[in-house]
C-alpha cells in the first residue's frame, strides 16, 4: 500500500513540478522526482523480498526435498581397478550432477553425493546418468590392458531434509545392489 502512495507522489511531483515550477527550481524538482522514484523501487523490492522470505518451502515433484547417493565404481571383468583411476571416476560423477550438489570421495572407488531440492525421480535420473557415464569409461592399466567400468548407485530420498539414518539406508541399498547382478540403481524413499 505504501508503494502505491509513493508511486503516485513521485508521478505527481514529476508532472506538476515540471509544469508549474519556475526554471530556477526545475533542477531541484527533477532530482526530487528521481529520489521519489528510487524510494518507490526500494519499497517494492523490500516487499517482494519479504514475501519470498515468508513463503513456505514447497516440496519438489515426488514429495522429496533431498537425496543422498552412494556410488561404487567397479570393473566389469573382475580385475582390480587401478587406484589412479579415481580422477576419472570423480570426473564422471561431476559431469552428471548439478552445481548445487555436493560430491564427496569416500574411497578411490566410492563416492557420496548430497542432492538438495530434488525429487525421487530426479535423484533416479542423476543415478542413471552416472551409470551411463561409467559404462563409457575404460581404464588402462600400466601393462596396457584395459578394464571396462560399471557403477552401482544406492541411495535414499528424504521428504523432510537430510537425516543421520539416510547415510545408513543408502549404504544398505548399495550393499543389496552388490549382491544382485541385474540392478545398478536402488534409491528408496525415507521420511
């Protein structure tokens, strides 16, 4: 409401002041109009910022607000993976996540990714991209042999933000994946 009165006053000051004020005062009236317009803009921006701060956080599609992914890279032929390949793995993960996501290296083959503001479906999509990226990786050993890489992604999507039990749930899903051969992604929902 204040902004409407300020806006009306600024317009009146600019219009009437320019038409009625003698030439000596004209410059002062113009600067007064500029100050009034800036005040209107400041009040309007403040009101918009307050409205945004008061708005409740809306869950994203699927109801989840966050997710944690546990990723393990392994060779498809049973050979041990060269520890120097960790840079390739981290690059593969970084290419698949968003700029707001946090990637942590737990070991040379294991990574944890924290995904804020993501739905279960979006987390599964990121996990799928990581698996596809890993399928394109080939690691060369010092003896010249090559090893094809695959990834397992276990995770959990939270409805009410990150919880301490989430890391345990993500690890359990990853352990289940290691026992099965047909799945590469398992992300469950948690409260």
